[in-house]
């Protein structure tokens, strides 16, 4: 989780304030969604939320976060050296700038109307007031804009987590459903409350209970709204003037940057190296969007490092976390003022750039090593075509047991293979690996029956099944790199398979696989193995035939 809090104080303040605002919007949307049930439930939930927000602490937290988030956003825009940025960042900025223009009328007609004119801005009042008006459409747009802006920000913040790709489909479903339900709640109550507010017989009493504004009060609220919009417009204009002024002054003295694996570019003093790259059209990876919360934009400064400003503590901590060399820097934090020669650590060629997963993705899952016993002795003197024919028949027989449970063959190793069970969660991966081991053993028995009819020697195998932390990534030259796995777990699984021959068994299944699959390893007589190259002893279940695995596990878990 530490990776989420990397960056300077402005980055952290923007994250914290954004989380506060996102949390408020989330519960506000749920509040509006309750309109699908009743106006009483809708207003009751509003009172609960208001009881928190209307406290001194709640107001300081909410309005302080709003001012902080908006102020830092305008500051970031003013301090930019280029407006070239990825599409998702452009979309987030545009949505963020739209929010104050759409929010101002709502803020004035609820908060200001309540504090200055004693209006009770209950949900019934708001829904009935703006139903079937241009303001209603504006507030519906505000809901979508605020939610979209927040969701993009949350995605950009969380995507550096290894678990985020697995959670993303669920989160996208929630992010799509919630605003739809909220709009449905508003539509359900808006029509009803409009009719109630302006009913000839009961409308006057209902309006009085809400402290419904007079025409003069509405005029004053409109003036306050206009003043608020002009104020924000002025702040936005000031940010634009600062940006243009800095751009003009910076253009008077350009800085030369030479990429070892790319072009020579020129940038304005004060720009980050990442901004220089984007302005010049040089592809440069930055998974966190250039906010200093990852290290994928890092460069090696080959020449000119002594002229650069030292890294800030946050940048130094990020580089130390990946054991970067002393002349490594983050392009999103480095602001060159003198010429430099740099090398991009992660290069994107602009056409077939390596995906996020190609950089390495940590997963906890099960793998299976398999090897055919005495293969060399068996095939000595045979023609190469006959050897290939035997191997293909063998793999045709056993591989469906792997793919049938959701596994894949990561690589073939001559007379063996490495299988990976990349399922959703360690438990599912472990169960699939156990099913595959049992299935391979059963398939081998059928295969050996066919060999017996052909008067050929039966095939014996060894299987090692283990579960642990693995790193998946594309390893090799760009565009020619297969996706594979590395890590201590791979070595342990390979060593387990090697031990099957010494123990005279067909399979060894580690205790970590059994435990992840939901079985109690202590119910079995496990072997304690000291494997070469593995730091700690590995406890494993030895099986004369892996096909007996389901029976062995069921007997251990059956009630006595």
C-alpha cells in the first residue's frame, strides 16, 4: 500500500482531498438513489449525511478538501509547461474544470439559501424545484461529470496496485450502475414532488414548510451564483495567464536533452523531463500519469547529472524502493536547467509499446512441473521423427487435463512442461492444479494402455505442484518477448518434481497448495524436503499415483 502514497506533499494533499470528496459524492449518490423507494427514506438518509457534514469538523473537512483540491488543480494547470498529455488526463482535467460551473447554482440554491434565507434544502424541495427545467438537466450533467472525474482519478491512483486489474471489472460495474440508479431515483421523485409543490390546494403549505424562496430571494440567489461563476472564471483566467507568461518567458532560454536511444529535443526551463518528452512527441512511459507515484518514467542520466538539482525526499524514496543506481531520476520530477544526456529505462516505441503487464505483475498462484522419466534411455537409437511422434502423442494425452481446468502450458521443456493456473484467486488456482495433477495421472494410465497394445514400454512421469508468489511478465527483446513467469516458486516446483524420482512417487504436492485449496495439511503425512536453492524446508504430500489425489483428500476431510 505504500506505493499509493508516493509523491510530494501536493500530490498527497490532492489524493487525500480527492478521497474525501469522492466519499461524499458516493454517499450522496446512494442518498439520491433511495428516491426509487420513497421521499421519506430519501430525506431521512439526507438528514443522516447532513448530521455529519454540518458539524464544524465535517464542514472544515468537506469544504477544506474542495478548496484544496480545486486550488491544487488550478496551480497544477498554471505551472504546466505544456498542455500535451494523455487522453485520460485531458478528459479528467476538462471534467474537473466543468464541475465548478455546474456546481455553483446547486451550491448557492442549497447551502447559501439555507444559511442566508432560511430555506430547508430537503431532497423533496430540490427535486421538485428543478424537475423538468434546464437546471434539472444541468444537475443531471453535474452528477455524471463529478462521478466521471472522480472515477478516473481513483483508477489512476489505484492502478499501480497488483490486485487492481482483478478488481477493475467489479469496480467498473459499480461505477456504471450507481449514477444510473441515482438518476432514476431523482426522476422518480422529481415528477411527484413537482406536482406536490405546486398543487393548488396543498402546495402553499408544503412550500412554506421548506421556506420556499420568494421571487426577490431567487433574484438574489441568481446574483450570488453569477458572482461565484465570475470568481471562478477569474481564477481560471489567472491560471491561464500564469501558464502563458511562464511559457513565453521560458521559450527565451531552451534546454537541450539528448536521448541515447532517441532524438535530441529542446525544452523550456522549469518543465519536467516528462513534459519535455511529451511536448517533443517522444514516447515516454508514465503509468501513474506523471505524479511521482511510480518509477516507470525513470531515466539514467549518462551526462550532465552533476548539473541537475538533487532529488526531493519523495523521489529519492521511490528510486531507493527499486534499487535504482545513483544516476537514475524520475522524469516526472526532474526539471533540467542545463543540457543532459539520458536513457529511458522503459522505452515505448510508439507503435507496439509494452503493456503494463509486460513490466511484471505479481500474482499468488499454483504451478505444475512435469517430466517424463528416463526419456534419454528410452529414445536412444530411435529416429528423431519417432521421438517427436512419441512426445506429441504424450502431450496430446495429458495437456487437456491442464487446459480443461483453466490452466495453460507456460513452456514445453523437451520431455516435460511447466503449467500455470492463472485463475481468479489463489484458492481457485490451487484447486485447478490439484484437479490437473489427478487428471494427468489418469490420462497417463490410458495412454500407457495404448502403448502396451503396441508392445512399447509404459511412460513414467514425475509431477511437482507448488503455490506461491510469482512475477508474470514479457521477458526478452521488445516485440519478441514471450509472456512467462519467474520467481522462487518456480524453482521450488521444479525441485519438487526432481524429488519424485528419489522418493519413488509420481507426484509431490506442497502444503501451500493444499492449504490454499481449503484442505488441512496437518491431516496428511507430509514429507519434509530440503530442496536445493530453496531457503526453507518444503512440506509436501507424496503420492504413488496422482490419480488417487481426490480419494486421499476426501478421506482426510471425511468425518470420523
